[in-house]
C-alpha cells in the first residue's frame, strides 16, 4: 500500500511503517553515540512506551544501559486496509532492533489503567525479567480512564480554572493565528482530569508491583510532568491538566515512603515542551512550541525527546548527587526555562501574527516534527513506494 498522511485536526490517522522505523533507528543511533549509562537499570518497565517521552525512555534504558525492557502501550494493529498506529510500528521496530542488539524486549498492548494489564505485567516480570524490575517509568498521556475499581469512565479536559482564558493560537496546518477563548472548567471536569492524568494509577501500579514482590532493592520510579512559561499557565499549569500534574507530583512523595523499605525512590522529572501526539492537542501550546523551537535552535540548545531522556537517565544513574529543585523535582526543562530564552519567546509572542509566523517562529520545524511522529517527512524514505502495513510486534506473536 502507498501510505500518505491524513491529518484530522491535531492527529494524523495514518502512519508509515518504514518512516516510524527510521525514526526509532535514528533515536537508537543517537543513544549509541553517547557514553553508556554504566550503572543503569537492568530490567525496566516502561508504561506508555510506544511514542514520545516513553518511547525515548525505552530506547535510552535499552540501548544506553543495556536493560531488558517491558513496554506497555495502547495502540492499534493494522487490519490490512488501515495502517496501524505510529506507536505500533515504533514498538515493532524497537523490538526488532533490540533483538539484533541482544536485548530482551517484551511488550503488552492494552489498557494500562486496568487491573488485568497490571497482572499480565507481573506475570511477564516473573517469567521473563528475572522476577524483579529495578526501574518503572510512568509516561502515560490519555484523554480517558476507566477506573479499575468501580469501572467509572473519566474524561480529561484542557481548560482554565476560575475564569475564561483568551490568547493567540495557531492552526498548525494552515498557519492561521486566531484568538481563542476557552471557558473555565467546572468541578466535575477538574476532578475527572485528576482521575485520568493525576497520580492514582501510578500509585496503583507501584502498589501492585510491591504486593507481587517484583520490585528490586533500590528500585527507582519516575513520572513525567510539565510546568512551562507563565503565558501558558492559565491553560496548562494553573488549568485542569496542571491540577492533575500537582496530584501526580504529590503522589511521588507518597511513593517515596512506600518504596523506602526497599531503599527505592520515586521521582518527578519536569520535561521540556515538545511536539508529541499529546501536546499537539493542547490549545495555545503549539504556537508557544513553534516560538520556543526558533529560539532554542538559534542558541543551539534545542533538544528532542531522546536528548531530554538521555540527559535524565545520565543524571539519575550518575554517582553524583542528583540535583533537585525546591519541590524535589528533576528539572530537564532547565534550558527551556532559561530567563534569556523565555524573554525572547515572550517578545516574539507579543509580535507574532499569521503574516509573520514563518519568519518569527519555527512553524516549519513544528510541522516536520508533527509529521515525523507518524513516520512522514523522513528524508530517507520513498513515500511513492508500496509498503507492507501489516507489521507484527515480535513478542506479541510468540
Ligand atoms: P504520547 O502521546 O507521545 O505518549 C503516550 C503514551 O501513553 C503512548 O505510549 C500511548 O500508547 C500510551 N497510552 C495512552 N493511554 C494508554 C492506556 N490507557 N494504556 C496503555 N498505554 C496508554 O505523550 P507524551 O507527550 O510523550 O507524554 C508522556 C508524559 O510526558 C505525559 O505524562 C506528559 O504529560 C509528559 N510530558 C509531556 C511533555 C510534552 O511536551 N509532550 C512535556 C513534559 C511532560
């Protein structure tokens, strides 16, 4: 089949298997070119392992630290007519490359919020991962969650709290900047967003793994969060998603106590704002990211998911004392939040319009990254060629 991008709103409904493979291989090559993470994890569980920050975490722990990895994700396989999702192709490529490199890689495709996936994970750890894991990465981003105890369905929303938020936003596809007005969330929407993107499920994971005695001594767990600049506070940090992130960050403190008998630790890493399937759904943020890319590339300090996560794990497993902020969080958003970077971003923000978008921002870089998420716009792929879309994930066939 010849596969072309089909963009609907902020999502692409097709994915190119060879483009996704090329994407995974280039991330692997980046990690292989860095110094090895010699004291790194041996057996890592990555929850949300198929795209974005979770995929980068799987690649860094596998190819940077030679860890066995178990990746959990929720992706769609091809039915022969429709392509699989990008995360499916990414996971297939990851496993194939891991096999060539002599790394054990297992995957589970299903709802990470469910008790059943947690139990299947534990079974695989006992059978294939030496019975214990020493790292749990929590990198889920989901619009909904079915609660495993009462089966209630919760939806997350991206809204301000308290008052209407008005700002500029860009339609990435046509480059038109318009004013957006977002009504504040009600209490139900705030609470449901906390249910979906807060820390309860992370805690359920650690509880289940502890109860099954599959966490090794000294086990680390890390979840990802975001702060960003003041200009996005109303929609992000002070909005519904920010409340969920506060809950996630508080959960880290509880998990630290639960892990203390194992001398284990729970961390929050505040990561940089980047183009991923999840971040492209947030209003206002794509325009901010396009400007941020422009400024960070100009200063030669731009990073993608793989550079960010390599830096995170290099710190986490270094012999040196881990640098944390006042709230106990790891800050790999340090370059994004540099005051000179943020001042320049704000100046461009004040001036940007549909007419000067291409000149003042890196909207091209944003779009390239967006298409890249789905395996398109890769320089080395011939998109006019037929490609097999029915690709298997080796460990899901066994
Ligand atoms: P993403 O959309 O690229 O990845 C989400 C992952 O979660 C995928 O592997 C997907 O399959 C998996 N997933 C979703 N629902 C699932 C379910 N029910 N069961 C199993 N797997 C499921 O997202 P991302 O941007 O990499 O986000 C990962 C984390 O990083 C989130 O917590 C996000 O808030 C955080 N973060 C993102 C940014 C950013 O700019 N993208 C910045 C800082 C922090």
